[in-house]
C-alpha cells in the first residue's frame, strides 16, 4: 500500500496508524484518509489519535483531533451512511478497559468540512436499559428509549450459579439487578443492499457482575435525514449444550 506523504501530515513523534482511500469530500475524486497518533514504546497503546484528510484534488491536508483520542487498535472504515453518495468516515478505538468498551465516531467530511454525525457518548446517554432478575429463572431487560421488554431464560445456567440466586422453588432469595454495558461494538452493514450502510450496535447485558454475561442488545441505526435513529432492536442470548 502506498501513502501520499504531505507536509504537515505527520510530525516527528506521530505516525500513521490507519489508512483508507475514497471520496469523502464529495468532488468525485478519491481522498486519502489517515489516523495518526503517538505509539507508546513497547505497547500497542496509542495517544493523540488524529483524523487527517488529504484532499485528492488539491492536496490540502486538514487535521481533526478526536474527542477521545487514546486507546488501542484504531481503525477506519469509509462508506456512505447518509445516502448522499459520498463516503463518511467511521472511526473505532478500543478503550482497553475490562468491559470491552469502544470509542466510535462517524464523521462527514463533505466539502472538506468535518462534522460529527455519530458520537458514542451521545449514543450511550440516549440508549438506557434496566436489567431485573425475576422469579422462575427469568431476567427482564427493558429498553427505555423505545419501551420494549425482553425476557431471558437462565434456567439452563449452572446449578451453583442459580442456587446463589434462587430458592429451590424458583423464588428469588433477594432482589437483584443487572446492567447493560456502554457501546462495545459498532459495525457497518448494508442490510437492504442499497449501497447505504446502517450501523449495528452491540451492548453486552451483564448480570450480577460484568463477567456474568447474559447476552447482547443489538440495535440497528439508520440515517433519518439529520441523525441516526433506531430502526430495529434485538436481544441475542447464548446457547447451551444439549444434554
């Protein structure tokens, strides 16, 4: 892969950590899109991650410092999320935390003007849930935004696990609440094959502690004219071996 190095693209400390090519400015000419950052010696940790776009027509370079700009394995994806036939820029960065939380941003760069059209912080604030253990080995997950309820059957879990929570008659020993993690994955998927990408968001459902995984909330987000809106929601659960 060849890169177009341009004055101001990288500094003595920063290096290119991700690269993609495609028209993001809307002039029909392919542009060079980079993430640059400062790698920690002997570590995959990267700081001061910056979005850099080199206009394919003029060679002009612009820089955007990301709001959350430190983490692991920063990646780029270019695709049309807004149905204007111009690529947008999906940036994903692993936070490195135990919860598997990711930083995700989608930028529009139309006419060389950077605009955030998806911010994982705003998403996490909007998409809120309750997780409540119920009698008879059930867990209720409620999505507050769209007022939807899902029931997870945990009766096939390990007997010792269930014995800590339930009496022998299936009644709860005491009230227990779980939680849904912030965004841990955001994937571009063209579900209807129209060359416009939707966003598939993953959030882990946890029980009494983070490692006590019960499943995932899967939200499909589609562009609605001025923002991404929920178009579909599912809860995925883990299977168990047939005895």
